[in-house]
């Protein structure tokens, strides 16, 4: 029986500090490493070269398009898709190594993602298990989504791996707020492109509902201070998205299909 050959694919932009731990975590897993870089201005490419990565430079379009481009550069039938702020846990690494020696009856595998935030592992708040399809057959899968929160679409059965993929998400609250600003803008543009409008109740009721869901229904209270911050910023993110949607309608902006 032939061993499962895996191409590890990563897209990057200014990730010199977080990329190396991700690359270290895939040693022994990757038959090749594909890095598609959006013209980083730091030492991201230099770090990638130290791990014999195949590096392609490409102007940024959007997450799904960038990842689909990267997948096409892979030569092996299986792809392990990682972000620079993710890394394999020891348990997941062993699980994939064991999988490589078996006959595979699936087109893809999902993994539970475990986030590290404000100095602790988050086990509630709607952030865990946060399953994502990360290991898949190249010819059976593609990324979908023009704006934000790209989704993996797989043609065939998807099975579950049980060990976590570590996610070293926002560096701090300031970074979290910065990302909310970015993603709420993209989310508002997506709603606008679909013809959606902001109503008063979106601003009044949805934010507190989101806080209550994250903090109580999703047991964020058990994550301590970090859980409270997550719930509060979830609430703010909803408000920002709909407030920006209303602003777009007032300005009458033209939304490009692939915003930068």
C-alpha cells in the first residue's frame, strides 16, 4: 500500500513571526510545502525558504481565490491547508502520520480548532471545537467565498480527526479590534452586494443577542475574562457590520467583486 502524499499549502502576508512555528509543526507530514505570498515587506519569504518551501508571489485578491490558486500549485493528491497562525498539535500530528499509512475512504477530514487567546486556551464561547476541513483530496475540493469567511467545499465523504489544530489567533485585544474592523467592512460589503439593508432592530437587538449567546449559551463564562471579552467583541462585531452596511447604502458605494 502506498503512503499518503501530502502537499502543505499556506498563504502569507507579513507573517515572519508566526510562520516558522507552523512550518516546524508539519515536519514529517509534508511531502512538499507551497507558500503563496502577497508580497510581504518583512522576512516571511526568507523564513519559508529555510524550510525548502516552493514560493509563489501573487497580489492579494481574497481568501478563497488566493487559497485556490495555492492548491493548484500542489503536485500531490492530498492537501493540508494551514494558516500561518495555525500549527499541528502533537496529537494531530500523530493522527495524520497514522492516517498516511492507511487506505483512505474519504475525500476530506475536518479537525477541531483550539484557539489560544489572552494567555489561555479557549474551550467554550463558540470558539471550540470550531471544526474546519483542512485535509482534503486536491481534485475533490475547492474554496468558496468572495468576501470573508471562506468555506471549503468537498465532493465526497468528510470524516473527523479528533486531535486539535492549534490556532494562535489575535495577538491581543487591539489586534482583535483591528481584525473586526477589517472583517466587518467585508461583511457589510457582502450584505450590500446581496441587496440586504440595515434595519433599526439589527443595531438594537442583534448585538445583545450575540453577547448572550456567546457568554451564556456557549458557556463563555467558563473561559473567564477572555470569555467575557470574546462575547463583548462578538456583540460589537455585529453592530459594526450593520452600521457599516447602513453607511454604504447612504453613500451608495459601488462594491467590487473582489475587494482588497
